[in-house]
């Protein structure tokens, strides 16, 4: 009897990354390489209370606030897994900037669906203007979209700008 998906007794350590944060350990595992240049998240994420966690951490357990914090660590591990140039504190800073800038731009236009592509383009151009090593990669990490999807959205925004003339005024 053949198995379509054989179980692996021991995961390949090169496909597993872990981080510790305030009494918790988060481990991300990739079970297969997609062979693609696109960013892919882990196949498995495990969050556990560390052995040396404070009693208060044990009492509260894994809450939604902990999940949110661990999500940022998973983002960092995804960037590391894909050898992105902005891993670490700089990546966190750039990611937070992108998130807040996209939120500002959405609020300025009334948070309608129309304009998201233009907002992405404005942030991309800002990062490129600041000589970020990989503005598309930083946008991909911050938004959870692939490079291919972002390239299409940026192309749509450029086409829209070409049809409407000069770009509209942006928040500084």
C-alpha cells in the first residue's frame, strides 16, 4: 500500500525557524519548497509557553494579544526563510511604516476600495525614493501579497495614472 503523503519522522532542521518572546516560543516549519520565487508562509506554526515562563504568563495562556505579537515574529521568520534583505529590526520598522502609511492614505481617500493600487504605488515610490534595497519585497512582507500580485497592482496604478494625468496630491 503506497501513501500519497508520507509522514516525515524528523523535520528537516533547515526548514524550521523559532523565536522566543516574553515567555512564549513560536516555531514555523516549511515541509516543502515550492520552487517558486514567490513568498510563501510556513506549512505549520506552533506557539507554546516556554519552560521558563512567568506564572502570570502561564495563568493567562495564549491570548489573542499573544497571537498578534507572534504574528509579527512569523512575518520575520518568513522574511528570513526567503532570504529577504530587510530581516530584523529594520524590517519591522519598514513594515510598520508601510502599514501606517497605507492606513493614512486609505483614511485620506475615505477608505473606499478605489485607490488601493494608487496607495501601494505611492508607498512603493516612497520606499524606492529612500533607496530601500527591495521596496517590492518590503511591500510583499508587509501586505502578505506575493511579488507577482503586487507587480500587477502597481502596473494597474501606473496605467490609471497615465490615463488621468499627473498623480494626485499625497500626504507628506
